[in-house]
């Protein structure tokens, strides 16, 4: 078994168009012990450091933002390997804050990188304030599909969640840091959330394009990964939507509360508007909650801590039961989400289980299932270390099929350091939940949270 060395400082490496620069300088303490002998803190530090580095060493150099994917085998699909993901970049901005708090980089290094990112986002293509799903290093839209060449409000929401967390983190700092926070506030205020109601309908639409208008025709109804979009749309100080948009569009006039029981656990909300599946892939328990703290969070439809904890536990219990008899499934190996697979990118969930495990599923669920997630973490680094590379565990693998690829996706690596940090210290939750605009939006929609003070 190879040994994984822990580096507690960032290497001076650029990940450019031609691959990794081999002149890497590492500093700090290293552990030559087998991973099976590492302490819990060593394991957590290591996986956070490696996944943070996807967004630091692995960032697209012009923008400082996140590449959509990094393939260590250098085999890419038809689009450019430097394509930038806006939603994944929102996750990456939060990972940079983890890097500061854990001593992987200095506060000054973070500010410099974040200034570059904000500069880029300010001049990049936007569509009524919303960024597209993908951007080129020149800041131009890269179509995600034939008609998806305009604003993507869900990806924009993930990006804004990250930006506002950065704003709150630096707002009380130096003059330079306050300027960064002010520029983020401007970007936030420029997003026209109300435009995406398609002329005043009581629902938010995912896409709009100047070439194709509303042809994508994707009204977003819950439950799925997009709760944060509705919360931010209600919270906007400049282009807000009404409570009716949330109640009718997202909550489907109350139908979202028609839950079921699966593996002996209440799902709390109805996970699918147009599907009978009991639960979705586990990224639904992560993306909106990188900043939005589900602890004590509730509204007229549900308890969001119970929702997410039960979601993770259902996936865990599915692996324990292992109805299809897949190799390796059990307490050490669990968690299904959308990721790579033998059949391309696929949405894995208990009722659509191809025998593919995606490490982000269990690792990013650590706040909800700490012991089960740490068991998975220790197993991966002790027994499956060939499935771990420079930027942490590879995106997905199947012991049943004997399949894996040395490839990463930003949207899967990003939640890992962020949600582990929320488990360890609550860092990202504490900062995002301080935002006063957010408080206004949560109140408007009828949410209850420990962060909402009576005297505000």
C-alpha cells in the first residue's frame, strides 16, 4: 500500500493547459505512517487539503475560478479542458476560506485570488445579471447544450452563495478586504432574480437566453438541489421575488410536503415533482446547504435538518441492505449521487443504483452522519488508496465492475472540504448565515432559524 504524504502548506504549482508543473515545493510536516494509523484529525486535514487544492492549484489560471473537470489521464470531451464552471466556482470560493482557516494558504493569498475571481466575474458574460453554466477563460459563455447558452439561475445561486460567504468573511477586515466585500455586494445586487419568473409567473425558471428566450422551459419546482435559489431570490435587495413564487413555484401549493417513508425513515419532503422515486441523489443534501445552515431551519413545509440527515441515512441503509448484492457495499462503502460512471455521467440514487460509489456523497454528508462518513473516509484512505489522487478521492468507482478513472469534477470535489469544515467548526454556515439580506429573505418566506434575531 502506498503512503499518502500530508502537506500542510500549499505547493507553488500552476496547473496549466499542458498539465501539472513538476517543480512542486512542499513545506511543513509530513506523516509516513500508514493511513490506517492516522488520527481522525490527520484524515480530515488530508482530505480537506487535497480537495481544497482542486480549487487552488487546479484553478483555471486566467480567472482563478474552478475548472469544470480535471482529468489526470488528460482525456477530455470535445470542449476545452479549461472550461469554467460557475456553480462549482461558488463551491471553490468557500473551499478557499477553508484553506485560510486550516492554514493551507495565508489570508493575503486568499484575498489576491478572490480579487482576481471577482474581477473576472464582473466582466464576464451575464444575462439579466445571471451567469451562464459555463464560461471560457475569456469570460464568454460556453453553451452547456444547444439552447443553454444564456443565464443559468441555479448555477448563479450556487455562485452567489459562495460570494456572499466570502463577503461576510472579509467584511470586517482591512480596507482592501472591505473593498472586496463591497464589490461582491454589487455583483449580488445586479442579479435580476425577478426576470427569471418569465414575466411575472409564480415560479422561477432555470434558463434564459437572448438567442432562444425561454425555449429551455424549465420551471423549477421542489424538492431538489435548488432551495438556495428561491431563498436568494426572495432575499435580493434589488430584484426580489414574492413569497407566492416560493409557495406556488417551489412548494407546488403545498404538495412538496407530501413525504413518504423509505428504509424506515421519513423523507420529510416529496423529493420529486414528476417522479415517484422516494429520494434523490445525495448532492441534494449538500449544494444548497454549503452556506444555508439546516440546523434548526424549518418552514411551513418541513424540518431541514431532519430532511438532510434522513436523506443521508437512507443512502447508508440502502448500502447496508445492498438489495442488488454489489461488491463492497456496507458500512465502509456507501453513498450515491450524480457523478461519472461506466455509462457516462449518471444520477445515482437507491432506485437507480449501478453499483457506482461517489466519494463526495458520504464525505459531504459528514455533518449529518459523522460516524458513518468518517468510517467511509478511513476505509478509503486505508484500503482503497489507489482510488485517491492529487485532489483527493477520484470522482467515482465501482468495485462490482472493477471500474474507476483518475478524474475529478468541481461540483463533486467542492462540497467535500466545505461540508467537512461545517462539521468541524461550522465555518461556512456561520458566515453565510450572518448576511442581513439573507435574513430578510428567510423571514419573507416564513423560515425559522436560530440566526434570525427578534430585534432585527
